[in-house]
């Protein structure tokens, strides 16, 4: 379920860049929604967390966010809901704890993975799989923006929901 209400124009105004961009998928696009521009605005970040909090399934015990872009979102959502969180690294560091999932968690905890912008779903699924390998039960991947052109495919392994789509932002899905 998307639609975004009053958030769509605010995210568009704060974070939409037009030009020539290479996406994480390697494809080129005439627009880019810069997650750092919407997640570094305190008022907008609070409102995104409020909207996300209403979509956290009952029984959720922990939140997770992928480094680096989703960390402000998961922190804001944690503060809003009171749920603890972990950070999922893209790859384990070769020093310190060497873990891919940072923070405290218990095996079997029902966890919601928070993402910022989903272009193909590849990074979200890899992060969710890392959580499962660490013992979590990933109930949902919850994103701010789904910019996928095709709504099926890679993310079907996990329940997925986004606050907004490119259509909500008034953008043509063709790159």
C-alpha cells in the first residue's frame, strides 16, 4: 500500500534531483531521489518515521537498517516505536567483531528491515538474508521509496511494503 499522502510532495521537494544518474543497478536514469536529502531533514525524518511506525507489524521485536543510507531512518523509527535495532553491514569488517549484523539481537526475533530507496531489491534481499543467517525472523522489508520498474521478482522472498512509489512522486517510471 502506497500513496504517501502529504509526504510525497515533501520527499519530492527535498530529495528529487534531475539530470543523468547511474543507479545502484548500473542503469542510467534521468532522475535520482537522494535519500540523504530526505533523511537529513529532521522534520521530514520525523514524519517519515511516524508513517513507517504505523506499518510495523504487531509482534515485531527488533528493527534493522542497512548501512549507511537506512541508518537515520531506523534510528528515527526506533526512537518513535521504542523498538531496539541492529545495523546490517554490506560486508563484514576485517577487524573488531567482524560481524555483518551490528548490535544486540536474539535468535528468532521478529524483525523489520528498514530501507530507504529500493531500485531492484537486491541489496534489501541480501541484507534480509544476512539477518536470517544471524538468526532473525524477517517479517517485512519496509522502504520509504519503491522505484522498481517491475513490482515482481527479487523481493518476493520477503514481505515488502513502501511508503511511496515513483508514481506517487509524479515521476514516469521509464528511466
